[in-house]
C-alpha cells in the first residue's frame, strides 16, 4: 500500500475534524448530537509517523484522540450521500492532539488548543477507499503499549459518506483534503516521554495502516505575555482524561453519599442554619428568591453558571451557539442543582421552559437563579423546583451574557462553588461546605431531637427559662427522656 509522505501532507489544503461521532464517546461526554459539527485544523498541524509532538511549555493537558482520517480523492461540491464515498481516495490513521489548557481562549474554534505544529499526525499507510466497506473499519490506540481505544465504525452516529456529503453542501472538498472522523471513548492525556500509537484496519484484519507512532516531548519556549496563557482547572482535567476518576479528582458526589443526603433531608434549613452559625458561618444563605415548588425539600450538589452584564460586541462572541448557558444545562447530572449568578438583575430571564425541561430530563434536582425566569407558567408547572427573583418575558441578551460555568460565583448574596451542598426548603436556601456536611447534619438531627423534648415540655406548661436552651437541670431531664424513648 502507498505510504503517507510529505506530498500527502502538502496536498491537504484543509483539515476538518468532527466533534462527536462514536456512541461510546457521546455516552462519555453525556450528550448525543442530532447533526454533525466540525472544526478546522491548520494544515501546518500535520505530521508523519515517527515524529515527535511537543507539549507546549506551561501546559499540563496534552490530550490524544485516535481517529480514522479520510482523504478526499476528487473534488466534492453538493454531492449526495449515495455518491459521497466515491469522492474518497483513502483512509488512514490519525491522532487529533490538543492542549486543553488553551480551550478557554478559543471560544469554540479549537485553533490554539488543537492547531499546534505536529498536532495532527497521520499515516503510516493509506488504505484505498474502494477496497473497504467504511462501516467495517476498526480503530485502536495504544498509550505506552497499553490498548486504550478499540472501536469500529459499524454504529457511527454519522457515517463517513454522510460527513462528506454534509460538508460538501457548503464548501468544496478538494483533492487531498483530510477529514478526521471522530474518536471513540478512551482518549486521555499524554505527558513528555509517552509514546502514542494509532492503527486503522478492516474489522476482518485483512488490511491495516500499520501503527502511527508519535512521541511526546516537553516544550521549552514559554508563551509570550501578549497572548493567551495556558491554564487548567478541574473541569478541563475531567474532560481531558475522560472522567474525574481518571484525572485523579475526587468524585463529585463523594461529599454527598446517600446517607449524608438522607440526614440533610431529615432536618430543616432553620436547624442547619443554626449549626452553621455555631461554626462561624453566617453568610451561607441564598436570599431573596421564591420557589416554584415551596412544598419540596431539595438537597443536591451545586453546578454553577455565571452571567456578566450584556455588552453587544461580547454577546456576539459568547451569546450564541452552544454557549455557557446551554453547556451548563446540557451537562447537569442527576441530583445536581444548577446555581446561576445573575447579579440580582430582574430585568430579563435567565432560564425558560425549554432549557428548564432539558435540566429536568437530565435529572437535575433544582435550578436556582437570582435573576428572572421566562415562560414562567410553564416553568412553574414542572416537577423541577426553580428558585427565582421574578418572572420576566425578555431573553437573557437584554441584560446578560452567559459567560462561564463550573466556577466560583455569587448568587443571592452568598458565594457558591461547584460541589458545594445546597439544601432548600420553605425556610430558605443554604450553601453547606462539603467538608463539614455530615457533621452539621448529625448535630442538626441531635438539635431537632432536643427541640421535640422542649416542645413537649412547653406544651405541658413549663417556662422556656432554662429550658430553651437547655440548662444543666433540664439537660439531665432530657437525657432521662431520651433514654426512655430508646427503651420504648
């Protein structure tokens, strides 16, 4: 078979990559697209097998993604799905490399994060397109000789012919252009010294590209201070490694086990508030909001979303498409509570019926916003509790830009961090630091038990003096009462 060489790379005027195409990857990401979406990589990112790729200086998260690359053999413009495969010359192996440390600076383009020199190795051999069934290809990736990706093209979300036809509706695919067709689950992070290998072949093993080999080295030239600097957070680490566990991060729900959750659900926020106050935490209530379901007790982990004041030029770059608001809604998990910082701005909506419904379908425990709610009657009718400042008919673009998610925010006068525990009932909304949640819950249960005794004594006609709170004499009587209850 013909080998990928410098002429192959020189012929590629465009390198187009697909975001999500394998069901295994869609399941890992928690979203399944209805239509394919794409981004461009510069042709200067192409490299051959056996070359090294540099992890840029200051970057932590060099992600790798084994992919099948298809190479266009003849120009395609507005072709149909049935004819599209005839425009493909060959398939080969590729590795869609990128640094997650620069994703924040790309605004969705992936230019900085995935466009670096050498970030798209391809090869080593070309398998002729007319020699294979595109639905019977296999892709495998090895990380330091360990097999980490192994999948086939049998059940792709978007078969290769559809990708070619779809792209050709708007732009001309030229001879030599390369399309990276998506990666299966198992993509992760490589560090300097690691060796990555990707192989594409037919599922029967008859044809193979051979292994595309890339070695990771450490960059030594720092980024200039006049451009975006690398930065990584736990969200990017989770995305890069594929899971919090793989990234070495504590599970999001580790501080809210079923046992702790049940304890918090058994006590009221007034009791929790007094226990938090005993620990010096006075500024942990989200104030001034109304609940669509005041009858519901809600306990869950916080996910956060921040809106900034609208500025028309910035709204054009951050307000449309799959913006931070939609990403937050589309990634909230079962039992989590989406908390929004809207600066107390009441002059527009921050959530409406469609996005609230999406959060409900995903299993969110509640939505909390210190801004307005659109489509209020529909939102109020949902099972999902929503806490809000007021109804308002305007779209968020009137006053807000959805800016960032899963960061520390301010909502209703208090600070909320991702992973904080939110407890809400008819008395109000509290933010509980995860590290003390079980201790606070246990002491609240004990406090409410004492208050049952105190209420009984008051009902019998006793004065609250010395009884509430318990002095030494009354505490002795309480302990006798408690012992008697335990023996009943």
